[in-house]
C-alpha cells in the first residue's frame, strides 16, 4: 500500500488462506460486497468452497478477516510515516496524508467496507487503531513544541485525518481531487496546515 493501494500490490498471497483473503478484497473492490459470495471467492482464489469453510467457517468471518488483514497491512506503512528519531513531522505527515488519500481513491469500496461493517456500524478495531494513531501524532507534535494542548491538539489531528480519509468515501464532496497531482498537493496542504495551526515551523 506504499503507492496508495488498499489491496496492497506489495502483498503476495503465499498460502491458500492468503489467496482467499486477497480474492475477497479484489471482488469487493471490482464488483461490490454483494458479489463476494463463497463460490465467487473460491473460484478467484483457485480453491474449493470447502477450503473457505475450513479456514473461516462462515463468509462473515472470512470478510472480517479480509478487512482486518488489509488494515493491519496498511498500519505497517502508517507506522513507517510516524517513525524516525528525530521524527520529521512535515515529511511524515505529508507522506501519511498522501498514503491514506491515494489508498482511499484507488480502492474506495474496500476502504469503505474496512471502516464500516455491513450493518452500518463502524468496525471497532479499525476505529480504535485510528484513535491510537491520532494520539501518537498528537504526542509527537507536543514533543516538537505544539502550541496547543489536549483536547485541542487531538481535535486538530482528528480533523487532519478526517480530511484525508473522508473525500475518497464521497468523491462528489471534493471533485477537484480527481487526479494524482491534485491529491498530492492537497495532502501536502493538509499536513502543512496542521503544523501551522500547531505553531510548528521548519
């Protein structure tokens, strides 16, 4: 997902279980969640239906595992943008914003399904990890001299993350983000605006 892909092109499914997960995500992105039947997934993965039952028991468990795997893989890259000693706030935040924005636009169906379950409720593990990311960014900004304290700092970080997660989910909300160049510029502005409002320069 380094290049903004939600169904990660650097993930190579090596086992039947991995192939099943990858096939489920590909079908959801290409045709929508309703098309992700056990028969369609097994055919795309090159396994029989019994393999899905063996690894996951139910289609619901399979889909939950697929979204969890996709998000966990994305988190590996998210953590890369938040790493470094010293941490380069501008570079890290710009990279994170571009990564989340491009991933959402490349695979909106998977992104939407990863954030929200079929019953419309948020997927709690994903929401919890996003909150953890907010807190980590806020801690790092505070360590670099942010001129605002909690909860204001957390609120500003939350607004920053929402500004790059939300547009791909409702493209008509930001029709000007229809090209990679426009998204790159927007990601940079979002990161830079967060630093400015926090009083961090350089």
